[in-house]
């Protein structure tokens, strides 16, 4: 699966559009994670507890996006983006979305 943030794919021709695809996950911080983050924030610098949580959520949303595109028969996703919203304190929704397409290499 080819996934790009651009609106086209250099060296490829789009032969079919499947429409918008998405992957969504909702994550919460645990009490232990909040405690670890609070301790790290006292000392300053990178808050690895929260960085790891954010990366895990984005990776899960990305994998769900790819699965949605594959289920439709696409072999690429163009214009891929992330979005995140806090649903309530400590609970965050992460969305990965883009346009599922079928592409083929340009001969020449």
C-alpha cells in the first residue's frame, strides 16, 4: 500500500477513485500514565509517556486507514492527513483520513 500526503503520486497514474477512507481510534490516559507524565513534567523536557501514547494512537489510526483502503480494493491512499480531538479530559480521538485510489506505474 502506497500512502502519501500529496494529491498525486509521481510516476503513477490514478485509474480509479474509491472515495474517502479513514481510520479512527479513541485513547485515554491511564492513572499510572498520568502519574508518570506528572513526574516527568516536574523535571522538564520530553514527556515520553505522552509521546508514546500519541504515537501508538496515530499508528493504530494509520493501520485502520490502510485496512479500510485495502478492503475497498485500493492500492494507494493520497492526500492522507491526521486529525485529533479531545472528546473529554484525558480521552482523545485520532483520525487518519485520505482518498483511496487504484494506481498504476506510468510507462515511458
